C-alpha cells in the first residue's frame, strides 16, 4: 500500500476520534489544499512535511511510505558515502 492510501486510510479510521483532513493539515503545519493535492496524487511532499505528517499520525503513516523515492535516494547516497 502506498503512502497516499495509508494516509487516506488513517484519516478515515480516525474520523471517529474527531480527526479529519483539516486537523491533520493543521497538526502537520501545512495547508489543507496541499494535503488534498498530495492525496489526489497531484503534489509531492517535502522531506520536512513528510516528517511532520508522520509525527502528527504518531508514526501510523511512516515517512518511508510518504516519500519512498526520496528515502531510497537518501539511502543510496548514504551507502555510497560509506
């Protein structure tokens, strides 16, 4: 399951606890529009925003799921430097 689907599922699952897309956006310090565009596949996340979203979901949606290409590139750079 990709990060968009994980995040969408998280929002849906947490609705019973009063969570919604707007609250997650505020907790992640981003606009609701940015989050919506990401969920629709029309916008990518920065590493910083992916970290904030992961923290706002208490790790339920990991950074590695939200930005897998960036994480893979970082891993490759780290391995090359070793």
